[in-house]
C-alpha cells in the first residue's frame, strides 16, 4: 500500500513517527518484488535500489476462525494477536520471518526482523496487533515505525509505539511488516547535501578553437563557465560559434546578447525550450537555462557594427536556482533525470519557489506551496488520465509516457511532505535555509565579445532579430531542416480540417504530430504520420478545430506556420434548466462545497428572500440532522453556490416560524 495516511489524534511521538513516512517517498511505487506464493514466500531481490527483503526461519501455519482470538508467538521476533471476530470465516494464515535492508538515503534502519502474513480462505474484519522485540531505542533521534511492503511492490511507513523494548502497531495492512527506526528529517538533510555538492562541482574545460579573424572573445570574469569560439561554414556563410559550458554542478541562467543566427543547448530539444519558456514567460532565444555541466552553442554572423556585447551568466537567479532544486528533487525521488517531468514541473508549479521574480523565495512556506502543486495537481493529473500524460509528453518534445507516469508515482508519494507538514515544518526550517543559501549564493560572470564590422558600406546596423533556437551547431542553422506547413482543409463538424504537409524528414519514419489552437494552447489531439521514401507526408483527415482564431501543429518537435480561420456561428445554447422558488426563514449563508459547508463563501441570502434553486443534493449535516442542500440559480449565485435547505420554508410559505417545516421541498429535482 502506498499513498496517503489519515491521522487520528495521536500523541506527539506517534505524530513524529508518521512524519517519518516522508523518508520512504523515494521507494513508493517502485517495483522490485515478485508476487508471493500462498505458502508464505518472501520478496525476491529485484530492481529495487532502496531496499531488499529476504525470508528467515520456518513457515508457521495457524488455523483461525471468527469465534477464536489469535495469539501466536514467533520466536526471536515477537507476537501477532487479534480478538475474536477478527476473521470473516474459518481458514488459515501463514507467517514467516522477514529481514530487510534499507538504502542509507531512505533514513530507515531495521530494528530487527519482521514478519510476513498471508491469508487463505478468510479475510480480516478487524486489525491485528503486531508486537516486535526490538530492545532500547538506539538514539534520541530514532523514531519507532513499521515499514510495510505490499504485494504490489509499494512501501509505506506507519507510526508505532515503543514500550519496554517492544515496538507495537495495530494494522490491517499485510503482507510484510518490518519494525524500524527512522529519522524524519533525513530526506531534507540529503537534499541539502546534494545541492551543496553541486555548488562545489567542477567540469572539464572546452577544447574548441579557430574563431573567425573578425570575432574577438574576451576573457571570462570567473570560473563559473568554460568558454571557447570556433568557425562554422556549413551554411555557406561564415558564422562565429560561441560555446559556453557550465563549470558547476548547478544550473545557470545565461542571457544571450546581440542577434544570433541560432541558439542550441545540448540535451534540450527546441520544443522543450519553447514550451518551458512560454510557460515561464521568457524568450528562449534570449535566455537559456543551462544545466549542470552542459554546453550551449550560439552562432553569430558578421554584422556591420563593432559594438561590444556580453553574455550574463548567473547561478543565483530565480530561474536557475529553481531549475537546480527541481532537477535534484526529481533525481532524488525518481532515481534518474526526467526532462519531460522537469519542464512540466517548472511550468506548472515553480511559481511557489519564486520563478519570475527578481530573487529567490525558497523558504518553508514556498517549499510547501511548490510541493502541494507538485505532488498533488501535477502528479495526480498525470496518474489519473492517460491522455493528460500523453499530451504533456508531446508538449515537451518526448514520447516516453511510461517513464513519465512511473516517475509521477514517485512524486505523488511525496504527498507525505504536504499532508504531514505541520508536524515537522519547524525541524526542516534549518535545512531549507541551507538550501536557500546554496541556491542564492552563486557567482555571476560576464562573457564579452566584439567583432570587426563587415566591410560592405551602407549596410545594416546589425539590429536584426535573433534566429530561432532550433538551429544546429556546426550546421549553419536551418539548412536542410525538416519543415511543417499548415493550411485550411475541408469543412469539418466544427470549423475546418487541418491540412498538414511534412517535408525534409527522415524517409519512412513515423512522426508524432500534435494539433493546437488558440484555445487549446497545450494541444488537443495527437496522432502519428508516416513519411514516404522522400521524407514527405500529407494529411487532412486527422484533427479539426472551430475554436479560437489561431491554428498550428508541431510535428517531430518542429512547429508549423500559424493559420487563422473562424468557425461558423455556434449553435444556440441549450435552455437553462427549470428552477423552483424557495424562501429563506432567516439570513442564509452559501458555500461552494456543500459536503463540508466550506470552500469559498458566497453572498448571503437575506432573511425572507425568495430565490430560484436548480436542484437538491445531500451533503453536510447541520445541527438538527438535516443533510439536504440547494444549488442556488439566481443571479449572484448562478449555480456556483449551495445553501442548506434547512434554512428555507420548503412548503410555499414566505413568512412565519421555520419550526415544523419540511427539511426539503421534494418537488425540487435531485442534482
């Protein structure tokens, strides 16, 4: 069992123990155990980098029934017990000792052997008690927990109590449970250490040389980056290529000057850069987020001005620091980098860490804001809808949806950090302060150049626009690149078909195509189009749109031209649903969430006012036990707010006492 835990009112020690669940988040969702046989077999070693579980001792078989209490002693381990009525019917359970070993970065340490329990011919109706002989607490920071390893390979951590050397928990979750000690703050300590290590990292220098004689690269103001320049003649034009490589284990923000012909970043597709820049509000030709140890290449044709230019490089900007933090968190949670998840995380959730501002706000509150979005809306959305995951992968230029979903499971497990935040937020403040200091204390550098002006008299002043970032280093920009063109196709059920033509693509290749319009800027339809022997393809039978005015496609990471068309007049809206008049007996409050009388408060309905209601629904129980609520249709509430039916006469009356009036008007239909 993985996921979230609903906490009762536990003592402080148990709450701290529940907080320890955050240290196992890297494990949640990881596969790595074969299914266990009914005979009480144990987890087999598999591709689980965080923990291994092996059986120990003999298999014990016990007959159980609803009328008999359970109490079984497992020598050298502890006891399993349960009251009468704990089992649904007569059957047997098999029990076997289990030994576990956890990776150091999980923050878990086995307190002794655990047990695996399997049921045959019966099921649990009540929790069983597990008592393990663990001895004394090994240190003041050790929190007693039970680590549960389910048959599907997931892990979770439960609070346990420690009394006189016995670690005890009541649970209905089996098969394998391991008594353990945990340090709830280990995850944050490890993240801070990872970032600190990155700040101090260094990389091998660049080796390029042979810049054009008219291009002059100045010295760099710090060792934050390696820089060199060379000549590119591939397009038939002499272009000076500047290469900049990060000399740190953290991301850098690089501001690109002048009018480059192309800007290329190793390991980042042009589609990824465009989508991320669009989401965060910057120009990908003017700003590059350069990952740790990676290289970017910028091509400059010769201009007609000798004016100097400078790249500005910094690891202390909000964009750079956030990129570092999210990359490290993905690597730590998922066990490997994931560029699609990285881009989507930055676009959807990174405002919680201060992206877009002039500084970094990586404090306790901002980390919680980011984690709430990251582990909840983002990861939950990817896991709940396959089409969402497919669309996200396409938006960021990737097709490995299975890996994206697998990593989203690991991120979703980090929900422990949000749901249990109040229990440990004071303890993590020091770690987050360290992370903030590491992220905001980086150096900056200037990389300057100037060029001898081109000799043609009366030429351009060199104030042109930069080329697109999809250019190829050493290849002279777009020469021979694939092209995608769009035109308006035949009429469709709504608007028009997209007439899509590909050229210059690899021959006999299946190309992923995503259709967009100005309403669905994240894409609304994805399909694959096969090229012929000449690398060309055409279709006008796939997507169509009547929404918005602007339409385009992206095929194989290449964006088409934009085409404008409008749809025919939309059909008239359906008539509004019939409403019923109901009158309040006093001032009545309204809410967006009828299930708990909460959410957002709407306008109050004045006393003895008649409003229109659309339907009735059961929800929050008010003081006298009435659970009926009305959806209020009148202007000002517009079917967005609900009010308890208990506050209305519900019988046609408009004045007098509410005493003895019906709880609800049954003439109002159910929602």
